[in-house]
C-alpha cells in the first residue's frame, strides 16, 4: 500500500472505505435524490404542461411583434433615463452617508457600545438587506405616492445594509498597529479614526460604493414597474398598452445603460486599485 509523509513527519497510507461509511454515503445520495424529486413535484404541482409545450411558439410570436423597434420612441425616453440614473445616484449617496455611520457603530474595534449600539446597528443592517428593493418600492409608493422620490428612498434603504455590512467587515480587518501608533501620540478619538482607520479602509470604501451604484442602476430600471418612475415606468406603460415595438426600444436602452455603467464602474475601480 503506498504511503505519504505529512508535514509533521508521520506516514499515512491509503485507507479503504468501510462498509458502514459506504452505506452512509449511498444513503446520503439517495436522500438527496429523493429530496430533489419531492421539491420538483411541489414546485410543478400547478404547472399546466400544455402551456409549457406551447411556450417556444408564443415566445417567437412575442419577439416577432417587437421587431422592428420603434426607434423614434427613443427621443421620449431621455427624461426617464435621466430619472433612472438620478434615482440610482441619489439613493446610493444617501445610503453611503447612513451606512458609514452604521459601519463604525457595528465594527467591534470602533463601536462605543458593544451591548447597545453594536446590536442596534447590526439589526438595521440586517433589516435593510433582508427586504428587496421592489418590496421597499411597493411600500414607499403606497406611502409617498408614485414618483422618483419613492424610488430614491427604496434604493437607499436597500443599499444601507449592503454597504454597511461590507464596510464594517473592512473596518474590523484593519491593521491595529497603525491605530495604536497614532493613539500613542495622544491623538483624540476623531483623529485616530481620521488618520488611523480611514486611510486603511478608503480603497474598500470606494470600491464598495462604486459597485453598489452599479447594482442600483440595474435595480432602478425595475422599480418603475411598481410606480417609482424612470425607465421602468415607461416599460410598464408600454406593456400595458401592448406596444411591443416600444418595449424593444426600452429594453435596448436599459441594456445600453447597464453596459455603460459596467464599463464606467470597471474604469473607476481600476483607477482606485
């Protein structure tokens, strides 16, 4: 039987699986297959398979109605596009301000209170991340009425948890030696944060902020479907009126916007890093 030598100097050889271990592995795979079949049956219990079989023909018919796109309709989409970009940008900016404060309260090495403020900050971060932006949009449209304001706040509420979580984890991973060196000079707590912590987390902060803005560009195009304005609202209007050539133009504009934001984000991150 071949043997190998480990880092501690001990020799170890190949070991055959026992019958008990082999049986447990087969039972585990059998349970996994049974669970998969059960989940599939539950998920497809209400499926009308005749509709599924007809889906390719219906999809071809739908895309056929979208062609050719109504290109002159693009002139009326510049304002909704501007609203979409503003929605993502302002929502991200608000989230950055709130999430930065929450991150310092949630990080173990910067929170002033481990028993009260840190659990409270973590609760806000988790609550923000647990609710989708569409759900926030539905609630805010019901409270504030339809419009871009509801979309901005929905984007901000969703982004607070994302930015706060990644940022407080970055704060907890800083080099404490640099902080102790600045503290040893007699610096105040504000100076310790400014000169000892902020320079270390600044690259992560910039990357997180730009990445979240890129995500919010995508989410803001969908929030209009619940009445939050932007390109999503124009898409909903066109869908409701069955104006398929207009739908194709809106989808192409959304695609172009997302591609541009992806390119811009990559350039900014490359410049930062």
